[in-house]
């Protein structure tokens, strides 16, 4: 068998700037040691997120030129709607400006005070939109997901016992739906198996609870199902996607991931009543129901992007590139989460920097060291992100201190991956010298990681 190579050639390039170690040391200090405060020009390879950072294809750019900007009944909306219907099987479509806006629209229709929403490690904004409505997200992810070394092939799976416990504890009026996130970003870009999705549906039917998807990376999830689930090996990606969604009542989507566009989102669902209520919220929060916060041209480019992300050669290369980087890091002995996820590498910062005390933000320290070493920007998934306990105001120390290296789609080459791997190895080689981290100089009362100001300990 031949090795995979990119199923595209490059038609346009954007220059990115290398810098010196001296410049970077000054820039990160000026940024109060917060990677979010860096200007993009100060970053050589940006792995902060895979969201909205991918490259569009020539066909998507062609759609940009022919998009229809009509306020109502736009041709581009019709195209997007029929594409989503065709791919997902859901009947109704509401466009929104991004994923969290889709959450806002759908949750406004479904979630009331004191409700609970079980699911697999809800994403931050998802949890935020649940808690904002004075409801609660209950994490029912399988235990294997919390062991970074456990090679379980579907670490995004929902533990059916935990889920049934929720269904038995609360009356069904208090459970608006169960939410399955594919792939599960919070647990490391880990997939959910078809078998698990089917079983969640079956159990939820028994208790008469709807099932929705947070589907930002559904195509990558389908790729993993095809690779790792015997019963789905001979199915095509579109067939797997259709079957996955057939077990749900609807979905929210951040199109900035598997939609292969830079901005956009949508809600898709089957229930007419929910659609009617959600339509009103779309109009209040987003815009008229045939554009919902998106330009016509952006809807047209999204329709094309959704088709492209289900292409098998694309997915093999996409997930393969993340795996390529992960394998390089493992060859160097660098501790990362296993198995390698779909959109990012998660570096185990506690194992990487054993001499930095947890009070000094280990994963953030590693992120700063990698930036200073090579101009590569990752993001902390650790104590800064976990924030303080709302009651005691004490730091919450999560089980894992991770540095996430998210890989944008179709953006960097494997030479960039080699560069990143060597950069991290260089830091790893001098890990014994890194014995201290950072203190907080200033922080916001919530979501502090975005704006926190740090100083050297
Ligand atoms: N759901 C998941 C699973 C996500 O990963 C994200 C965003 C959202 C919802 C929200 O979508 O950003 O379009 O409003 N994740 C990005 C990340 C920000 O870096 O992981 P959005």
C-alpha cells in the first residue's frame, strides 16, 4: 500500500514570520505571559485552535464569488439547507454565526432553570450556556477517558450506567436532552463509537429523553468509526455520518471545524415545535432564519466545505497529520495522551515538567517554554482554565495538566509538524532546568484564562 499524501496542491500561500529567541522572550513578557495576548505576527506556527483557522478550497472561494446576499430566501441558504439535510438527514436548519450561537438558540428553546443535561464532557461554551440558564451539565464520560495512557479506541463514549443513573434520579421533565459531543474535544478529540451512540439512543428512548449532538467534528468522528469499528469498516463516510445522526433528534454545529470555513454554525433538527420556538430565538439573537448571522457567500462556502470534509482522502490526511505529529513526539519520549485524537495533541505537562509546582501553572509554563523555544503557540488545558471554585474561590486543580496543540485543517505541512516536534524535544531535553512557573498578577472573576496576567514565580 502506498503512503497517504495530501489530496490537494497549494494554490495560494501566506507568509509566516520566524523570530529570534530574544524577540520572543520580550514579546511574551509584554503579553503578561498570556499566550492569548500575543499578536499573530509574533507567532510562527499557531496551534491555539483548529477552529476557524483552516484553509478553504478553490471551490469554496468560487462559492464566495457567487453567494446570494438576499436578506430573505437567499439561494445560498437553500443550497446550505439542502446540503445539511442531505448529509445529516435532519429536516430543519437554522444558520447561526458560530457554534456557541447555535447552542444559545437551541438551549433557549429547550433548557429551563434547574434542569440537567447529561453528556460526554461538555465543551466550555456548551457548559456555559447550560449554567447560564441555571441548569447543570452532568458528565457521563467513561472512566477510561481520564487515564491518559489507556488506549481505549473510543474515549469519547458515554458510560451507560452513569447515564441511566441520571435518568433514574431526575424526572424526565428535568432532562431536556442528552448531549453527545463528536468528537469529544474536552476528553482529547476522542471519538464516540457507533455502538455507543446507538446504545445511548436506545436507553434514552426507554426514558423518553431526546438525544442531540454537539457535532463540530462529526466527520473526524466518522473517520475513527470507520477505522476502529469492525461493523462499520465497509461503510462510506457519508453512510456512517447519516447513521450517526439517525440516532439523534438534532444537532448544534460549529462550522469552524468540520465545516472547513472560518466562521459559521447552525442548528439542525427534526421536531417541528422545537424548530418553531428556536426560529424565534434565531431572529432575536442572530438574524432572519435564512441567514442567521452569516453572509450569503459564507453559507455557500460552508455548503461546499461540508461536502469536502466527508471525503475519505481528506480525512485520512487530516487525522493522519495529527497522528504524524503525535508519533514523532512519542518517538522522542514526550508524554502525550493516547490514543492520538482527531484534531489535537495533548501533552501531559505534569509528566513533562515534574519540577514545576502545581501552584505555578505547569501546563501554562510548558506553553510559554514552547513559544519561547520556537514561536509555536499552544493552549493551556489545566489549572488556569479550570478556574476557581465559585464558593471557596480556591484554585481548582484538575486531574490533568495538558498543553493542547490543535492542528488547523489543510494549513500546515508535515515539515511544520517536524519543526514543532523538534521544538518540543528541545524543551524536553532541558526539562530538568525548568523548576519554577508563574504567579497570577491579575485575573477576571470568570473565564480567567483568556485575560489573565502572569508574572514569573
Ligand atoms: N462545541 C465544541 C465541541 C467545540 O470544540 C467548540 C469550540 C464549540 C462547541 C463552540 O463553537 O467556537 O464556533 O462558538 N471549540 C474551539 C476550540 C473554540 O478551540 O476548541 P464556536
